[in-house]
């Protein structure tokens, strides 16, 4: 709290606009003690005496839940994707609607992978089947194709009372689990999948958190350590903090298109062994926020490492349909494990995750997902079912949506032509926008962006002048946070600072989604380019002299000769 208070006291060298940002952070992130109940007492009571009594501060009883009594693990949780910049973006958006003048006409939220919010249209077949499941009376309507009706009827027959409004089994609707197993077998070219190993989840996040809950145990040097990539999706660091596990960071190789280096894995593992017990290895493929697609050879090395060190592998594969580079191909961890032979396939503990939220459907709001769990101890498996039972079941509508994604129209069915056209249209557009984003960002002096091979994001490195870094330090915020706050205030563009995902010391990034329409994405990138050049000019003028190291960095990132 002291650090946030410090933001309000402006340095004489800090521009006024930055001060307003800092004031905003203090006003909106501090923990308020003057809510309606405190201001107005207990006016809900009918007697004037009760109201009068509550006006005496000495008579106000202390709250049970305060910052002092709050679970410290909750305080430790951070989730940059919906952090202070996004909160401020919402406030600015509301002010625009109320007629407040800004130097822009709209807020472009490029902070999160929410496809439909960015204008992507739903896949017709997905919505048809879910609509039929939600309102079975439509099964008599000639407006719906027979293949959609057949899928809806099959799902409803496995629901209690043939209604989507009933609870399902905690593991999910049986026929949906069976369809997922068939999908995995087909995806992995014949590698067998047992539907008893499939668990429906509330998005992939629910499955990831459930598996981590099982894995965290011990105290002191025996406390569970969880290996996560840096940069990483903040769900992992937030869950690890909440569970009071130990973060083990391994760094992706930015110079090699964010590849996963086995030597870096070994370094992180051996270092962590000195103070915790590494038990879990998390991989995100294709990568979020980095957009890389791991090669088969890399995955083999990772699985061999996990086998040798007896690590539980968690493979986050929610972007498996989002591969754009012609030189890349998605390889599931399960398929690679199978091809490494029975010694690996029958022993390495692996949980793989998928979701309705990404891919070509972008159905984030349904909160549908699944996980496949291999080689789990049978007794532990029973504990997993018990843990899942506590939350009863995932949304059944989300399970229906997940079923359609893994069981789309076949070539001979009436909906196939439209489905195939819509799917390819979405994925072709994303591939075009991935290339466009990389191209424009790399044309800007002081910005360097690796190829966006897959997923939905670019994670460019940005040069920040030493004076801007000093200003951020005076304000007790990360330099890329300062950059992103100023970008939002001056252009209306909302992106997430790289510090929210983790990055190597001395480097700065931001994450932006490639989901806006091509027209809006071009506007976003051009405004970003203009802002970055202004930012460099403003802070370079304040510099008496940029150090040789920073000159070299700036020149290298600008791709300009010495």
C-alpha cells in the first residue's frame, strides 16, 4: 500500500498525465474503508435509535474480514490480463459513452483472447446444436439441419430428464466424454484414448487448477515445486501462489523464436532442488503469450526429461487449432509420448487440456473444456473425482458446445460445407493477421517481434529509454507498465505489460491479441507505431546521453546498421 501511495506524490520530473495515471492506480486499487455500510450505518433498521447509535464511531463493531485477516495467499495472487490497465480501460470507455472528450474515439481492448468480443462471428453449427439442446421444441423446426438435430438429441438423451438444465455426472456427460475420446484418437492418428480418462471442466482453467491442487503437498524443502515457462499465462503463477506452492521459472529462448531449451529446464530444476521438491512441469503449446509452436523433437526432449526426473507433465494445448506458420505443425504431447514407446507411454503421468474458448470457435462464454489424464494412480484418480464432485459439474451447455467442437459435421452431412467454409475463414483470417502484426511491429524502430507461429497473441520486445525506466522506478511501477498506461491514455489501446507474464531481467514487452478485424488491427498497429516513436522522442530529449549499451540495443531492435 505504501508503494501505491507513493505514486500520488509526483516527482518534479514526472509529466502531469503520468501523475493522473498514478492517482488512478491509488484511488482504484487501494482497499476502501468508506463503503455504503460505513457511511450510512444501519439505516435498514426501523428505529431512529438504531440509526443514531451507529453514528458513534466508537460503537461500530470491527469487521471479521479485513486486510489483516484476509488469506495471505489471496493477496499474493496476481492476474495481469484483467489487472489495473484493464480496469482503467473500462473507466475510459464509460467516460467516452458519457461524452467526455478523449484524444481518441474508442478503446481498443487488445488485452485478452476474447474472439467474439473482438467481432468474430460464431460457428453456425455450434450455435445450432446448443440452441436445440437449450430449447428442444426447436427440434421440430425445419430451420435446423438434421445433423444438428441428431447431435442435440444424443446429448439430451444422456442428460437427466433429457434437459440441459439438470446436473451431469461430475466427470461430465457420458456421450460427450466418449466423443472427446474418439476425437483424440482421430487427431493422434490412431493412438487409443479411453473415455474413462476424460473429464469435462469449466474451461481449461478449471482442469489446470484441479490437477495442481492434487499435486501440491509437503513443507519446507519437500514443498511441491511447479516448473512454469517464462513468459507464462498468469493463471499458472496465480494458482501456484494461491496454493502456496513454489514457483520454478524456466525461461523460453526469445532469440530462438521462444523455443523451449532442455538445458534451461535442467538448470531451473537443479537450482530449485536446493529449496523445494520439483514435481510438476507445465508447458503451453502453442504458446501464450509468446505464440511459438514447439517442434516434435523439442517435445520428445521434454518428455524424456520428465521421465528421468519423475515429473508430472501438464500440457496446455488449448490453441492446438491455431497454427499459422507453414513450417510448423501441432504435435500433441500424448501422441509424441506414445511414439516414444511403452516404457514412456505407460509411465509418464500426463494431463492434457483443451477448451471451447480458443481455436476457430472462440466460445469463451460457454466455459467448456476437458482434460485427459494418463497414468494416474487409481487411488489418486478416485480423489480427483471426489474433488471434482465438490463443484457438482461443469456447465452442461458448455459440455454441449465442447461436444460439437470434437464432433463437427462429417463430409457427407448437410452442414459440412458451411461449417468447413466458416472454419477456414476464421483460421485464414487469423493467419493473415498474425503475419500483418509481425510485419508492422518489426517496421517500428525500437520494437522487435518474433513470428506469431500460433495461438492469438504477439509478444514484442520494446526498447524503453533509461529516463523512462528511471521515471517508472520513481513511481514504483514496472517500466513496461508505465509504457502501457501511457499508450492507453494517449491512444485508447489496451495491451498488457510483459511484466505481468514474466520476462528476463532488463527486457520489456507487451502482449497484444491479433483478434481485432483486419481493418481495426491496422488502425491499432499504426497508432501504436506513432505512439512508440513519440515515446522514444519524448524520453530521448530528456536524456543527456544514452549509454553505449542502450544505443546498441536500440540499433539492434531497429534493425539499423551501426
